[in-house]
C-alpha cells in the first residue's frame, strides 16, 4: 500500500500530555524524502523501506511522522 500526497488518513498517535493513545485525521504532505529533508538529524536514515509518511493535522502544531502500521483508515479522496 502506498499513500499519495494530499490523501486523507486516520491514524493512531500518542498524546504528548497524557501519554494515551488517540486517533487523529490528517493530510499526507510527503513521504520519506520530505521527512529526511525536514528532519535530517532526527530522521536522516529513513529510506523507501521505512514506510513513513509526513502528515499535517488541522488544529495541531507541527507535523506527524506516521508509520503504515499506525494507519487506521485511508480515504481514496485526495485534497487539492
């Protein structure tokens, strides 16, 4: 399975304040190449096999790095 830029997904994440698992929805803004470019120190070794995507979540600061195993649901819809 491969996600596309602009695709809407629902995924699991850990809340920074409570440490509990939460569900979020966001828009895929890039793949491993963008993650590597934006976070070279933290994520400099990611590659195509890592199955990571950069996701923007409305009303949340920053972006989320999401692994394919954390995805709950993906939409066929692609935003413009």
